[in-house]
């Protein structure tokens, strides 16, 4: 499973042209995310790390079941670990005979088979800045993941930081977005694409999703909703009672 995770992380990095980069660990530590959020609080970031990036230099040996990192390169797959775990759990439960499965691991949701009572799975997408849902989507099968800069933040008011690192700058991304939600076939894919689209912003994010044949919902810093082409095909007019909630992390 560990080998599979690293393989998917590198596949995601290549597919997004490095917008998703599993070797941003050093940048994340330098941004100050070297303790729990409770310990970080509002204090100025004091993190430090000598680690560099270099996903293109990681060597995987499937036959020997080994992964070799270049000297000085740190690995941080990020949220795709949750998405991949959801994928594995759904596949295991379906193989064991479950008629339908929905797994939500820290906001990474993967569903397959029949929903309770039959029919499709109905999922409410949390708005990052408002109490009302941003959208309600209907899935026969597939995955949903949200990348948001709102929930996991630290630092003083004039230097608020978050965990979504832009590999082009090594700093927390300033893309003009509060969150991005992506629908994909598998959980790990949805995670990779949500982060990549978040970094791309409104200028490049929708085009990136269109290139890989999936859809999403981008929310700007003012709370405005920007669905990509085709997203409306998955939406419901209003969330029914008991709809599953997909929570941004």
C-alpha cells in the first residue's frame, strides 16, 4: 500500500505539471507548520528545514518494493493518503459483498454501489465562508475532495498562512480562491486535482480540470461560486434530509 501511495503521488505530480508536488515537506516546515495547529496559534512562523523538492528524482522499484529518495528531499504526499485509503476501503468492502459503500475520511469521500434505500449517493458540499452548502451533488459512484485554505491556518493577522503550498514559490498559495471541490473516479485523484486546481486559480484551474476530463467547483475569496463546465450535470436542486456532508479540510 505504501508503494502504491508513492506511485500515485508521482503520477499526480506528472499529470498536473508539478502543481501537485509530494516533495513540498521542506516548504511546509519553513512556513511554520512544524507543530500542531493548537501549538502554532497566532505566533509568527518560526519553522525551518533544509529539505528541498525533487519528485522527478524519486526512484521506485516495484519488483523490490522500494522507494529511494534523493538526498535532502522530503516526502509529504498530503491529503492523497486519505483519498487512497478511502479507495482501498471501498474496494475491500465491495469485494466482501457490500451492496453499497460510502467512505468519508477527513473530507475525502468515495462512494460505490447502491446508496441506502437504493439509487444514487447525495452529498452536500460545505461552503468555506458561509453556513449554507455551496452545492449538492448526486453520484452513482466516484469520489469528492475539497482543498481549502480556510480551516487549517496559523500565524498573526498580518501573516496568515495555510497548508496549501505553491511549488512555484515555496509559499502558501495566493490564488484568489478559498476552496476547490473536485469530482473524480477515485479519491486520490480528486485530492490531487483539487489541490492543483486551487493553485491554478480561476485563470488556470478550470482548464486543468477540463484537460483531465473531470469537473469541479471553485470558490473565490469573496465566496463567489465558479462551477466548471459539466458540473451542473451532477447537482441537485436542494439537499434532501439525510444527505451526506463532504467537509473541506
